[in-house]
């Protein structure tokens, strides 16, 4: 099994992760015009294109922080594919029957396609988690949120004014309940296949 080498454009991922304003400005200057042009050519406008760009940058940021995203292709190809997919999804949700997609701008890069698939899967998993988390009871939500924010269950118990033993047991039960809800979801079965 060959390990793919990290692309030099990883600097953009690291820049987003560190909230480096210079790198973020460079992303907007170098890569946004192509996305804006594409969306404007495909039933959108500049404002909608900028929204898509912002949403995609947040997704990339989340992946960089949570999954330690390693870029194996040019940033341009990866970024453009994510923006394009996001725009297609927005058009589908609006159910525009007369959508004409103009494909004059092409970003074909095998690594970008693979990363785009992984990012799509990551987004779907995050969405499923948030959806099921919202169905938990308030006590479970509060306990789990605190345990995500604070690394010590003793401190979590103190903040929630419950015993340490109860906090640990309740956390285990809440995680079990959340896991069961996720695994029983039809969306989970689709993500597994």
C-alpha cells in the first residue's frame, strides 16, 4: 500500500487551521474568482457564490481541526470540487428543473476527487451526529457538551453540580444511547455502504 505524499498546498490547510489572515486572503484572491465565475454561469450570483465559498472554507477548517486533513492534490482542485458539489446540492434542494450546468471550468485531479469524497462523507457523518445529538434529552446533551469542552470529568461533575460517579455513569449511558440512535438511523446504513 503506497502512502500519498502531502501536497505543498498543505500550507492553505494549515493557514486556515491557524486562522492566518494572509493565507485566507490568498485563498480568496487566488481561488474564489473561479468559483464565483462558475456559480454565476450556473444559475447563481456573486452573493450566493461567496456564501458557498464561506461554507466550504468552514468545512475544510473543521476537517483540518477534527480529522487532521492532509492535502494530496492541489488546493485549487480540491476547493473547486467542494464548491461545485455544494452548489449542485443547493440547486437540487431548490428543485430547479431547468438547471443548465455549464462545465467550461474543469478541475480533474484524482487526488481531489478522493478528498472531495472523504469530505462529503465527513460532512454527512457530522450532520448525522448533530441530528441524533439533538434528539437526546437535555440532561444528556448538557453532560456531553461539557465533557467535550472540559477534559476532566471531575470538573464536569462540579460544574453540573452532580457527583463524579454519577457523571461518569451518565456519560457512558448517554454515549451508548447516542451510538444506538446513530446506528439505527437509515442514514447511518447509507453511510456504511
